[in-house]
C-alpha cells in the first residue's frame, strides 16, 4: 500500500524552458539506469528476499526511487512547459514531440523506450544485492555525466541531490549484503541459494 | 504566519531527515542515537504537516481528518500540483 504526499522530495523550480535539457535528463526517467528502473528493481526483488530487514530496506529505497522519478518528471515537465513546435525542432526534441507532444513517456536519452530488461530480479540475495550496488553506481555516473553538460543552476540543484542519494543507497545496500552473508555458510557463501534452498538454510 | 514556500521548505527538510534516518535505521535498528533522533524528529514533521494543512491545504489525505475533516468541499485536489514549480 502506498499513500501520496503532495510535494516533491526535493523542490524543482525551473525558470527557463529548455527542451534540449529535457531530452537528456529524461534518461533518468526511462533510461537503463533511471529511477523507474530503480524503483521497479527494488520493489520486485523484495518479495523473495530471505532477510526481512533487507526486504524492508528494499521497500524504503524502492519508495524513495518513486519520489526520485517524480522529481525527474517534474523537471522534464517544467523544461518543456511553454515549448512551441519550433522550439522542439530547434532543440532536437522534435522526434519525441511527434509521438508524445509535451507529455511524459519513459525513454532513454537516445530514444530507446523503457524496458523491464533494464533491471533484474534474480531470486538470489547475493546476486540481487550485487545488482543493486551496481545500479546505484551506474545512476551516479549518469548524474555526473548530466552535471558535466548542464549549466542551469535550477536544473543542477535537483540533479546534485539525486546524485548524492545514489551514494547513500549504495552504502545501505552494502550493509544489507554484509548482513545477508552472516546468515550464510561463512566458508562458502554460494553453498546454497538462501531465497530458494530453504531446507539447506535450516541446517 | 509563515508563507507557503518557507513552510514547505521546512517540511521538505524535516521529511528528508526522516527519510534518510529511516534507511539508516533499516540497517542499524539498534543504534541508540538514531532511535532517539527519530523520536525527536518525527513529532516535528507531524506538527509541520498539521500547520501546513491548516494554512494551505492537506499534503496527505490523512491531514484532512487531523484538521477537523471536510466541511462542504473536498480539499485534496485544490492548490498547485507538486510538479508545477516555477513555470506556472
């Protein structure tokens, strides 16, 4: 169950319309390392997670990723708010505009639509948490790539906040992975899959 | 009375404190400093949400009940959407 809170986690107050910037940051909505992918990854993985506390962490981080998705969408929305067809053409946003006008649709910066194949829910705690650690690092790199080319301070402030959150999530997933290991065979973490080989876990 | 922007900023800040603290507590559930910090911050957020609802409308559906319920009008969809921002 989720309840909506009618505010953004970090404020977005963009004063200058810029479809070009929108076409880049939309990748953090529907791109391979974007916030939609992040939230669906964590919220999908939690059901089979053998450690209840780690399931709780996946719920809380997955929920925060939904709020991050909303921040990115708010930025794209404001960057294209008063866009004309000519603005879209001049900014190279015209191909997106043809199919979606100025609505939000999850896609990567290069135009590839969002795809569930961009994340994994493997059913093995070590594999999934290692994927989560990598996902946070990949998202960090994407934010750094965006910050290298975007100069508008109104856009940079939320991107900087979102980049910092990737570091915190990475830290928390690292702690969760260490805790999972304490429940496993210390001589061989791969002796059994703690999400599946339940009989072996009891011994 | 505080203006809408500065009250919302206070809510954003205290809520972020609690979000970040929640993730920390998820992996450190027995940390005494974090537990007492949570107990100190959570009531402050609740009070600010109530103050905001009284002045500018509810940020959650639960805020409606906490401020005496509805009169003749459903207030939840009043006011700007969170994503509208600076270009209105």
